[in-house]
C-alpha cells in the first residue's frame, strides 16, 4: 500500500506527484530554485467529508451563538449538532461502502490524512459516541427547573463566579451555555482527525483541536463549580504539559528522519529509504533521536489514553467534569487516542517494535494492575469509573501490543464496545441525584435496586460489561483483545490481564452489592426521570452492550475488514 | 433440519424466566405458577431427550447434535450435543428445579408491602429458571467457548439469588444478616469469577493451540495427529481449566465459599448451588479436562486424587464441627464432591460411572436433606443445631424425612448414593488401593456427621420452642416425598441410569487410554 | 419353589413400608399386620425348608435371580438370592425367633404410642436380616448388613427422647460402620482379585490367588464381623445398645443380628481355610472376646447389660469356633442357633421381669421374684441352664463341641491356650449367669420405689409416669409375652439334643461348610468332665457370693477388676479419651484452621489488595504538580527503558 | 556552529520549562513554563529544518505558535475563572479532588 495520491504542497523541482518525492525528504522540501509555478494543493473533499461536516457545523454553531436569539439557541444548536453528526456518520458509512476502508483505502489531503479501515471504523465509533453524548449534553429534565427555566448540566454562565450575584442573575435570566454544542463538535472534529492523522503535524494539531474544547467543557459544570474548574485547570495544565512532550518528540523524530510523514519516517526507520541526503545519513545514524523521540510521542498519546504513569489526571478530571462531559471524554477521547496510538505503532514504528514492545508490556501491566487495585477503595462512583477506565486502557494496550492484524481489529472492537458502555454508565450516574445534584458518593447508592430496580439493573448490566462477564460486550471485547495478545505471543500479559480482571471484578461487584443487597438509606437519593434524550443514550448503551455480547460476529467482521492500515 | 430439541430444553426455562419476570407485582402467585409450569415443561422436554437418546452400542458419542455458526471470528460455534453423562445431568437439573420452586414457594414473598416497583418474588423465580436454562445449556455445549460463556454467566443469577434472597434465620453470628449474606454472595462470585478468569486464559490458550473450540473437531485433530500441543502447554491449559472446575466443584482448598453461600442462601437456593450448579464443575472435569487434555489429566492425577482425598476427610471432619445445620450440609457436600472428583480421576469405568451417578444421586440426596432442613429452619427461625432437639416428637414426618435424607447422605445401602459411592471406591481402589482404603474412612465420618446432626436436632428431650412445631404440610411433603421415592428407586434399580452413562464413560476413558482397556485386569481371570 | 425366596424378604419389607408410611390410621392394627407378615415369612421359610429336605444334600441350594443391580463394566452386581443349608438355618432362626418376638412385643409395647412404628422397624429388620443371609453375593450381603445396622440404630434409639438412647443408637451405628469399612474393602479386594464378588465365583477361585491376598480379605471380613458381632475391639456398642426396648435386645442384640459376623466368617470359609493367618486372628478375637464379655457380664448390675456381656462372650465362642476352620464351622452355627433360643428367651424373661418391676433394670433392686412371676422364672431358669451348658440342654451340646474343637486347633501350645480359654469361659459363664439368676429370682425382696423420671431418667420409661414414686407390684406378664418365652424355652432345652442326634446338624451343613472331625489334644470325655467341673465351680462361687449372703442394694466398691469390668474394662473410657475427645479436638482445630488458614489466606489476599489500594491511592494527592512529576518520571522511565532495550 | 548545539539549547530550554512546571505554584507561571517548553520545541524544529534542508520543521513551528496562542486563550480563560472563584492562582490550592 504505497501512497498513490500524494501531492506536495510546496514543490520546488516541478515534480507534482511522484513516489520519489519522499526521498527528497518530506512534504515541504526546501526551496532551492525560483518558483516557476505554484500547484494548488489537492484536497479530496469527499474523502474527508466527515471531518469537514463536523468542523463546519461547529463553525456554524459559533455563528448561531452570535446571531440566533437566546431562546431558540438550544434547539438550533441541538438540531445542528445532531444533523451534523448524523450526516458525518452517513458520510463515513458511504466511504466505507465505497470500499475506502478496505480495498480502496488511501491517503488524502496531501498525505495529511489516511482514509483506511481503522480510520473509518474509529471515526464511525467516535461519531456515534459523540451523537449519544450530545444527547446527554442536551438533557434538561434532571435538575429541577430554576425560575421556570429548564436547566442542563452546564453552568448558566461560565464566566460568572460561583455563588455570586451575577451567577444568580444569569440563572434567573435563563441563560444556558449552549456553547457546549459547538465545543463538542470541535472536539469531535479533532478526534475524527486524530486517528486518521498521517503525519506528525496533523497528529499534533488534531490533538490540540480536540483537547482545547475539552478543557473548556470540563470547567462548565452547573453544580460543584469549584471542582469543575479545578478539573479544568488540572486537565489543561497537564494536557499542555504532555503536548509539549509530544511536540518535542515530534521535533526529535523529524530531526531523525527529516520528514514528519508517517510513511516517510517508517521508511527511514526500516532503512528502506532511497535517496539518502548527507544530512539524513547523519541523523539516521543517531538512534537516540529516534528512540527518545518515539518515547516522547508515545508518552503524549499514553497521556490521552490514561495509561499509568500518565493517568493521574484521569480520576480528578473525570470526577470534576460535568458528568455528560466525563462520559464523552471517557469514551471518545479514548477511541481517538488509541486510534492514533495504533497508527503510530503499526505504521510509523513497526520497525522499532522490538524496542517498544517490552516498554509497552510494562506500561500495560502496570496500567491494568494499578487501575484495578486503586479502584477497590474508591468511594465516589465517578472516580471509580475513572480508575476502571484506566484498567481498561491497560486491557486495550494488551491488544495493541499483539502487533498482528488481529490485534488491530480486536482493539477496534474493544473500543466500540467500551465507548457505549462508558457513555451509558455515566448517563446513569446523571440520573441518581439528591439535593446537591448528582449523588456520586457510593454510600448514597445503597439500596438503589429496591427503589429503582430498572435503573439499578441497567447500571448492573454496564458494570457486568465492565467486569467482562460473558454475554456482555465487555466479555467479547476482552476475549478478542486477550486472544489477539496470546496469539501475538503475549501470553503472560493475558495472565496479568486475567488477574487484574479478577481484582477489577471485585469493585464492580461491590457496587452491585451496594445497589441490590444493602438496605436503602432513608434520606437516599432520588432517581430522576430523564427525557427521551438520556433514555436514548442509556438505551443505546444497553442495546450495544447486549448485541455485542450475544452476537458480536457482524461487528467483529467489520473490525476485521477495517483492521488494515494504509501506509 | 430436525427440531432443535436441545436448544428447546434451554429456551423453555429462559422464556419462562422472562415471562415470570414480566408478571406484575401484584400477581405474585401467578408468577409462581408460571415458573412451576415452565419448569415442568422443561422436565417434560428433558424426558423427551432421555427417551430419544440412543444407548445402543453403536450409537454416536454426541447425539441430538445441533451446530450453527456463531462468532466465526473466535472460532466459536453454537454446537450442542449430549452424551449419557449430559443426559443424566440434564435430567437431574430438570427434575430438581420444580422441587426447588415448590420448596421456595414462600421464600421470596416480599416483607414490605406497598412498594409496587419491587418484585422480589418474580425475580426469585425468574432467576432460578435462568440458572436452569444456563446449566442445561452448559451440559449440552460441545463447544468450549459456549460452555465457558455459560459457566461464567450463570454466576450472575446465582449471585443475585444468594445475595438477594437470604435465609432470614438466625445463624448464631453477631454480624448483621444482610452483611453476612452479601459477604457470602460476593465470596461466591469472586471465587468463581477468579476461577473462571483463569480458565479464560486457558480457553484463549487452547484457541491459540488448536484454532477451534469444537470438542469434536479437537478430538478428530487429536486422532489424526494434527493437534500439536506441547506437553507443558497441555499441562498449563489443563491446570487453567481444572482450577476453574475445582473452584466450582469445590475441591479443597478452594472450598470455603460453599459453606458461606449455602449457609446464607435460602435452602432451595442452597440446593440449587450444590445439587445443580456445582455439578457443572465436576461435569466439566469429565468432559473438558479429560476430553481436551488426556495426557495432562493423567499427569495431574496423583495430586488431584490426594486433594480429593483431603476433601473427603476434611469436609467430613469439618461437618462434624459445625454448629449451623446448613453449613454442616455444605461441608458434607464438600466431602461428597471429593468422592466425585476421586471417581473421575481414578480413570476406571467404575470410578467414572460412579462419579456420574454420584453427581445425580448427590443432587437428589442433598436436595432431600437440605430442603427438609429448610422446612425445619423456617419453623424455628434458627440455623443453629443447638436450638433444636426432640423435633421428632412434635413433627414425626419431618423427622422421618430428615432421617432418610441423612441416611442418603451417609450412603446407606438401598439408597441411591450407596451405589455411586461404592462404585467410586471400587473404581479408585482398583487402581490406587491405598487411596481407596483411606477414602473408605469417609463412610465412617459420613455416618458421624449425619447421625450427629440427626441426634442433636431430632432426638433428645423436647425443647419448649420445638414442642409445638407443626409437621410437614402438603406442599412440603410433595417436595420431599418424590425425592425420597427417587432415592430408593435409584438405590435399588440404578440400571436405567448406568445404561445411559456407561457408553459415555467409555468414550471419555477412550480419550485417555485409546483402545486399551481402562480398567486394571483382575488377578484371577473371570470365568 | 425357588421363586418363593424373594417372598421371604418381600413380606416383612412390605410390612415395613406400610407401617412406616401408613400414618396414624394404622395405629390400631399395625402391630397385627407386622406380626402376620413376619409369620408369613416364617411360613414361606418352612415351605422352602420342607422342599429342601426333600432333596439330596448336594442339590439343596436354591437360587433366584431377580435383576441386574449395578452393571458397570466388569462390575456386575445382581439382586440375586441363594438359599442353601446355611442360609436356611438362619432364615428359620430369624423368621422363627423374629415372629415370636413380634408376638411378644404386642404385649410389651402395648402402652407405647409409637407401637406401629416399632413394628415397622422390626419388620424392616427382618427384611434386612433376611437379605443378609440369603444374598448370593457380598455386595447384596452388604446391603443387608447395613440394613440391619439401620434397623438396629432405629430400634436402639426407639425412645429417642432419652439422650442416652439416641447416643447409644448413634454409637452402635458408628462402630458398626468401622466394621463396614472392612466389608467394603474386602469386597473391593475381591473385585480386584477375582473380578467378581459373588459367593460362588469367589469361593471357588480361592486357590488361584496368593495367600497374602486371601489373608487381607480375611482380615477385612473379620473386621466387619467384629463390628457387627460386637467382638473386641469393636464390642463397645453392644452394652449401650441395651437402651433399646427389650424385645429388640432379644431379637437383634442376642439372637440374630449380632451373629451376622459368624455367618460372614462361616460363609467365607473357603477364604479363611486358605488363609491360616487370618484364621488365627479370628480365633484370637473370639477367645479374647469370650473372656472379655464374660468378665464384663460378671460385674454388671443392670440385668440387660449383664446379658449383653454374656451375648458378647457367647458370640466369642462362635467366632472362635468359626476360626477353627472345618472342624468348627458347624459347631459355631449350632451354638449360634441354640444361643438364639436361650438368649432370646433370657432377654424376653428379663423384659418380663422389667415389665413387672416398673422397668427397673438394676438387679440389686430385684430379689425373690420367683414367686411372683412363675412362668418367667421357669422359662428364664431353663434358659439359664441351657446357657451354662447344663448337661442335656441345648447349650451343653453346642458349647461342649466348641471347647472340644478348640482343643483340636493347630499344634503346639495353640490347642492348650484356646481350649483353656474356652474352658475357662464356660466357668465364668456359669458364674455370672448364676449371679443373675440368684439376684433376680432368689433372696429377699430389695424392691425400691420407682424414681421420678423427671429427676433421673431411668433406663426404660415406657408408659409410666404414673408409677413414679410407687413401689413395684410384680406380676406375671400377659399371654402374648409368656407364650413366646415358653416356646423359646422349649428350644433352649431340646434344640441342642435334636441337632446332635446322629450329628444331624453337622451333616445338614456339611455340603456348605465342609466338616472334619476334631481331634482334640486330650480325650473328649476328659474335656466334658473338666467342663462339668469348671461349671460347678462357677456356680458354687456365685452361690457363695450372692446366694448365701444378702445382696446389698447399693453396689459395693469392689476390686479393681470389678470396677474396671463395670466400666466395660475401661474400653469406653479409652474410646472417650482417644476417639471422642481426640476427635472433638481435631474437628475443633480443623474448623479453626479452615476459618483462619484456608479462608484466611483468601481473605488475607483480599485484605492485602485493599491495603495496597489504600496506600496506592495516596499517591493521588490532588496536587497537579505532583501529577506532573509522575508524568515526567514516567517519561524518563519510558525513554530510559526504550534506550535500554536497544542497548540490550 | 554545529547544529547539534541548537539542539542542546533546545533541550536545555525544554528542561528549564519542565522544571518550572514542577516547581512553580502560580498557574500563570506554570503555564508560561509550558510555553517555554513549546518554544524549545520550536527551536529544535527549526534547527532540524535547517539541517535537513527542508521547510517542514519551520512550518510546524508556525503551527506551534498558533497552537500556543490558542492554548493561551483557553488556558487563561480557565485560570482566570478559577482565580475569580478562589481568589488564588496557586495550582496547589486547587486540590479538592484527591485519593
């Protein structure tokens, strides 16, 4: 799978489209001669339509904020978002139907983006997860009405100081932060690009594009604003910190290979590169550049997936962020970040796998164990789910390490399964409320099964899926990942995975025990009756969980077909 | 395509579970009858399976097979088929569930009224039927993965049955009942889950080695020499499988969940645990450990036999030391499971036939004893042996049935468990005389705990609390009576059962020994 | 005719089922039904017996195959019966004595509200005992073996509300189970050695295996016999078994069940004949028990326990005889039958006495009863004469032969030792039986008011709270009780002589057990003479101690031996300390181990994960900067590890 | 000058920035340290660009500046709102959530 539709943006030697271009050293070869003619870059708009639709809708959303009256903004924004996500998803499906994910996969936008199976699969997953998340964003029935206005999970006015008069005024005026919709769309747009990024620059930009809106979204909780802001600050500072590392890694890798294109770097790493310039010959000999650069980029991505020891933001941010945002982050970010990680490891660094595999082994083991162990003693349901997501990141890493086609498809499948369970679980968390908003302390969940058997049962289904009990999607995913790992020669990793699954099962079960076998507290929380929006989100979660658990074959086929990276 | 009989045996209770769960809160009694109806329908289907099953000498090993593609990507097929062992255990399961339902008729009646959303009764019976469906299907699965899924999935309804519907009787402990119960439920789940997860690793390993989960395909591959399994791999995989089954069965020292679970659960659920669900573990040892890893099974036999022996003696001794009736029965079961496992790994025709019969007989006898114990406990509200005494004076029928249950537990000749226990002993003795002899001590200890229990509860001076104890009601008699009849019948005429089981045991042993005669030849040739 | 064999078992079994499941409706008629069915079984036995007599000695064995019981591979157990002369002897004894005791019980249990159940148990016992003796293989024998154990358990503990009865029942069952272990192992050994455990096949094939194997089988069978027949070292249950109603003691613990061990050894004669070491063990056990039981019998004041000691001792004789091989089998069985008559008679007599004395069992509180209970006195007296071996009565014929045979056992010192023991036993028998006789029927009245049962539960509380505090009014028992006693007394007197006429009994059994004439080391008349002397000495000593002098109501402290004998020669104390206490300690410590160690390891693991979790979560200290440190550290490790991988 | 020296300088700056993040409490300062790290990256990129004789590195450097600017927008907004709620810009004060 060589690059077929690659054009250089700034070519100097008149070559407009040539395979040999890479030999010159990258996208933007240095200008040596006067410019004769500027070729316009070739952008295959249809191939990147999903991203364009979402980003375009996000821009439109900004305009809506500016021009549409406050009253109707919510409806317009919701409509816009849903239409955008649905049509983007339709575009993804259309591309996939075109065979763009399998036989026709290739590279688009001057080599910046890959349009291949994993990209389309993950984009589809992200769009669906995003759509469901937008439903939970739009939920306005959970909190009691404030001054006759329905309110959602987000602060009336983010700029106002919590508890201040201006905030009360904003509430009274019925302000709502409808900006969350364009923000979410921006984030989704970035996430769509992230796993499809085919050069390091696009990777970096995509990372920032989806991170920055998320930082903001974290800060927007209506209740517990202080915690929300704290989460945002932590997320922001640590995120920026990690992206600095990522960028430095990019710089080093660029220094090593003289190019930022994935394929180009891979050629250099593999030693199959033609036309070695003297400068390249010099840097190619310097493995330290390669190794340190690769390690730093890995670190940036591992931060996003929440792998130990780069996980420490996760519990705090998950806890502090508005719960719908947490669900969205936990699901979509993970999907996007693992997509990028996969592409990086499988496309750019396969030649280095003897170097990174042992390291990733270590990360995976530590991640699985620590996530599971620390979760045991958690007392807040959101923090508990955060640690659970860390453990799951470890499981997925086990599949990543397989370095087989099965490894790719198993990770894809796992991500699909996991994201819906996660969104569903967090959506249930939004329902259980007391006077202070969501009742996230575990002790308040005691006896929930008696009061609201259905909600408790649904949550139990999600927990069982997290725990990987058969007949749920969690089991199918876990099995796929572990099978791939075992086949890829990582049997020991499977054993560790199994052990940490056992540990993890303990705390999922603890919650179930609490819900069903503990006596309800008299002043326990109530379960709010949600609007169809959240119901849909939860319903989709349950449906996906069960379908993927009982009859996963179709989706496994899909993941299998999608499991090949273009290069 | 013929009628999918085996699927139907599992679908009927599953549908019953859903139907029962859907009954509105107020129609509690209707839910009970509905559950009973479905369990009886399942029994009828199981009877059809037994009738259709061909015990002739040339019959296939797995019969009534069904095979459909399921998860091709994992090499998983929905493959069903029964051998004689499966038929026997399906029969046992289908038979016991109606009794369990009738015995637990009032166990899940809600204590609080007015909460219209809380429907414990419906849940209770639905969960029981769900367990039945899963257990039956697991006896039918000839695909390792399908079996594994059911093996794990059945933990969940069991878990809710244990933790959600506990015994309200006083257990002599200061801890609050709810805490104890949820401890027991969690312990049950975690033990079995850990076992299951370790098995998961082995299941994956098996796939890596064999590339398929189908028992028949693996057997063919083995026969044609295509199966390339290194000795150490085989042993590791065997251990992974065996560990899970040993937890389930349970084998010493992985047994401690059972007394807690059986103690805290209601008596019918305790029966469900030990008489039905745990049998999946021993069944799986026969079908999967021996069928998939014959070499490793032989290799592990000495250790397993010793553990089984320890179980037998240890379980019995601990049973003697118990103060709680239900825990006593639980430890007795541990002892009995030791016998079953010993019979399986003695690798003789008598041993394995005996073990299979033992599974059935232990199911019936424990059901009889435990259900009567449950009736007893419900009358006095205490599980402590010391709280009883002289019950036979007030409730002679109850005492009589309890005695028969106890006698079955101590394997009195004439009752079904004797046949199986003796076969196990003979089968073991034939190959491992010393182990066989030591295991024989189990029969003395069995008598000890059974009779101590009977003596302390039923005989002696009448206590004030027990003086007015009502005797068995009709419903209770309907539960116990048939079980006792069955115990006697199978003790006197076990041939229908051995006819079904023997060919299957022959197949299982031929997995291990090939065409050789599995049994040691007697010194003096028979005439 | 052969098809009738199953009927022998079926009749009482049917009775048991009907009586035990029938409910209160049958309370009024149940005992008649039970008795009728027992008699029916006896009639069938008689029919079969006449049929058998009509054939030649070698052709008398009958077989009936009912169905295949446990067919598993080479393991083929059948429900099949074999009725040969040996079995026939037992069948007649069991059904005959059994029927008599049914009749006796009608009167004896008249006031017991649970009489129906009692008869159900009795029928159950008959069925099981008949299975035991007519089984054609060891496994079916085992069924009967355990079946009689169960019946014995139920009947000993019939008065369940008495803790002592319940305990005694349990003890009997448990001790028997130890013996049953022996039988199980013996059957397993047979199966692995011969591939079968049917009498015919096994006993015919004994020549084809090693003596070692046969010795092992023999010793295991002996263990079984010890359990069932209350032989040392498994004798301890028999004394306690006297907690059961007296008819039970008569039937099960004197006449029939306890002799099953003798049956087993005799039945397995071919095995023992080929295993002299096993035979020696049998003889030793018999000899030891013979003395043991006799000594215990001398010290007991409880009439039933004294008789129980005597039973033990008499069975010791039988076992001793059975261990002697072909010279002894016939005599063992003959003594068994005569003993069945006189011991059952003695027990029934004792029951009659107790019936008249408000269920008092302490002989020290009897005295002078011969005037008040003449029938009982006479029948009891005849039984007494029979058991001590008074010339001409049954016991004389059978016991004397055993002593003779014992003097003919082996060579060297063996005949002297075992002959001497047998002879000594005869003397002690005379002593303790005379003691019983004197204390009960002679001397002055030493009657005491019946103690209040609520304060001190007496041994047999039957229907009698009304008697509390009253003086007993001894009276003769009703007809239903005396008639069986009289019938048995006839047996006690004449059976032995009848059997010895032309050695008819020996010839009857010879086809089954084989027979050789014993050649004692001293002449037969000399043995008979010395037996008479020993007997006379025993009677004389007893008369001096209990006839001439008044018997104190409270027992004197007595010598060390007496005190030990009262406590069953400290065997129970040994059991209590070593087995019961030791067992309790063992189970208690195992419960502890299970809780702290086995469970503790798992709980500890869980707890340590919890602790680890608690410590690890402290790393999450809430400070963004320390998170950054972790990230930086992680990056450093990542980089270092990557570089290291390359370096390695 | 040897191009490697630029790289050393870039690394040094990066290290200084990272250290600053770790040791400074004020959120603004921490943030500026991150900016310093980004600029160190830019330096490295430009140096490599020069070494390899292509423009990719320089282009990335421009993108980085834009990203840094965007981060400032978002970051300052967050930090300021935190400051207004807490009257403190200390990162260490924001430690409600832990364990």
